[in-house]
């Protein structure tokens, strides 16, 4: 791991990523320059990462209804044809005839659903190839097919619906303080804060004419943010204490130290929350100066894309750790159908399982380690490329553009894969029906002359019928590979209309094609004198 700057891990700092960088130390890490200080501690109650690993291990991605249906269909057809083949020889003995073992094996090869079985891999590979054109990497063809049946899309807010970095957009003073006073204290509290939010406070202060720098305050004590205090800031050499942090945390701190909370503070904080922002309170020496308005930036085009998802029948649900008021505002602005506020990783998992138990297929978009369990449980786990390694490992797709609404294209491709598979399955079953008329009469006509009328293809003899069917069976699979790779065109229509179309095009076509193909091969075999060998 090449480091161009000094990286220190302070045991008193929060474990969250600083400055928007995703940093980690793993086995085999090589330090090439400067210094790296690491302290490993063990939480008796289990670390956050331990909990996430436990949830991921407990996740179980279910098989989709289409996948189960196809498995049952292929197994059922294979069993039926096995029974047919086994009973043919006793039937032949009953009419004083016999069928050779080679003929029975050839017949089994022709009749079991080899066509769809052989083309399933091609269909899956084609789906993975199509999604990569939209900068989405699918780990399996099954993941793409599952997307075609998705009913519910669950999205993490930060980094998925929003850009991910909340930025300071306004200073709101209270208690008669001027904006310039608040701006100065806010900048001082953020001088050593390397998070995107902290840097944005300093930038906003510069626009307001506040030019404080870390160099001018090098003797100040930096107070890092922690999950316990939920505030950060500095202690100046003259004893001045400056803090910024969550409104309730600052209020509690001020009251605990004998200060008073301005009456308008809660009203202004609520106004910020209603607008979808996050309020941070700023205090100096136990006196609250006002609020910093941190604004979540929603990614462009979200509302339009969610409207498209709604049109194709997909419900969108936003999960966020924000309070309900802020969450409701963001959900309204983004255009999602529903939201869950103050959500924990367990809540996301529970929501997905509830949807799945209701018979729905669920897609999850996320980018953080806390999203990993939900990504592992969802039928389609779409991880953002900008996210953590844990999220990308847990999902079965990775969006290289980090655009959660890319699911629209993935769903369309998934539906095309399902239609292609259904069409080829219909064609395969119809093929078997035609092969019955080609082979069975030809085998029994010598023993039961009355069956001659079933030999509507007029095949030369049983050997010619078996050989023609085998050759046709061997040719039809490579001939269908281009169709499996290109895919049947997806047209939005009802399931009934799609079934009728499949039966008319691929059902009837699957019956006609073998009749023509086997007869042509039979004529060629007979002409070459191979029918009597």
C-alpha cells in the first residue's frame, strides 16, 4: 500500500472514515514510506464489523420463482422421458418385438430437454454481457435474471440517493448573535475537521470573509468527534472552548454546565430538518451562537428515474439513519414511494425478509459496510462502486457508475433474459412433441403395421428415423445459440399476451421446425445409402 502522506490512527478518534478516504490495513500490507500507527482494541460486546459479519453470514439469498419453476420443469420432463424409455422395451416384447439398447439410448438423448439445458449457460452469459454495457458488473447470470422479476427496490440514502457528503450551505445565528460571529466560531470548530462536512464549513466561512487557518491556531487543542459526545471542536490556549455537533448533544452539554438554551434554537433546527438538511449547533464557552445548515445533495435525475421504476411496477423504499422529519423531506424530494427513518442494518434486513416472505423479489442498492447484510440477503444486491469492499463483496452486482437507478436497465435486461429463456423452453418442449411423431411410429411400425399412418413424415425406416433425429438434435442447439446470445426482444405486455405470443411463435415453430428438419436429413441419409447400414 503506497502512502504519499503520513497516516496515523489515533486510539481516541472515531473509527469512521475521515476525509472521504476509504483506508484499511489488511494482512500483507506493505508500508513503503512515512509512518503508520495502529492500535487494535477488542469490544467485549462485539465490534461493529463483527456484527456486520454475523448478519452477512446469516443472510440467505433465496431462489427466484422462475428459477424454481425451471428446475422443477426440467427435472419433471427428464423423469417422464426416463419412464417412457424404460417402458418401451416391455411394450415391444408384448407385441412380439424388440428394441435395441442403442436405440433406447439414442431416443433418450433426443427426448430429454437437452436444448434448454445446453442453452441456459449461454443465456446467462449473454445477460452478464448486456449489463456490462451499462457499466454494471454481474457476478452471475442468475442475478441478472432475478432482476427481471424484482418487485421492491430498497435504497440506502447517503451515497446512493444523495451524493454522500453533506455540505454546509448556511449559518443561522440565534440569541441576537450576528452571522459573522457565528461564522467565525463555526470555522474555528472545523479547522482540524478533515471530513467533507468540516471542510465545507471552512469553505463557507471563507465566502463570509472568515480567514482563520490551522497555522494561526497551531497551539489550539483539537477535540475529535466521537460517537459518545457527538461533537467536535477546539480548545484555544486562552481557555476558550468552541464546539459544534448534534443539536441535542450541544444542548445537553450547555445545560450540564449551567448554561441556557435559546428558545428559537429548536424551531430553527426543525425548519432545517423539514427542508431535508442536518442542523449542527455551535457553541462558545457554554453559549450557543447558532446553527450550521448541512444540506444533503440529491443526485441529479433521481425523481425522473424513480418515476420510471414506478411505471414498470417497482416500489422504491429509502432507508436512512436520519430522523423521520429529515427522512420524509428527502424522500419527497427524491420521489421514492416509502422510507424508513433511523434505520439500523438489522432494520434493513428485516424489511427485506418481510418483503420476501410476502412472495416479492427484492433488490437492494447500497454502498456502506452497514449495507452489506442487506445486500447479501436481497435477491439482487446492487453495490455502488464508490462504496466499501464489504458492500461490493456482499452484492451480486456492482454498479461502476454508482447510480442506483441503473436498476431500470438491469430490470429490462433481466426481463429480456426471462422471456428468452421462456421462448427457448417453449421451443424445446415443442421439439420433443415433434420428435415423438418422428421416432415412435418409425420404431413400432415394423411390429404394428397399423401405426404406419402415424409416420406422417414418411421416414424410411427406424434406423433412419433415429439417426435423423439425433443429427437434428445436435444441429438445433448451435443454431439456437445466436438467439440465446442476442435475446428475444422485450416488449412491455401482460403475462397472458406474452404466453400467447410464445405459443404462437416458438410453440408452433418448435413443432414445425423438427418435422421439416428431420425429413430433410432423412432424405439426405437415404440418398447417401446410410439408412440401411
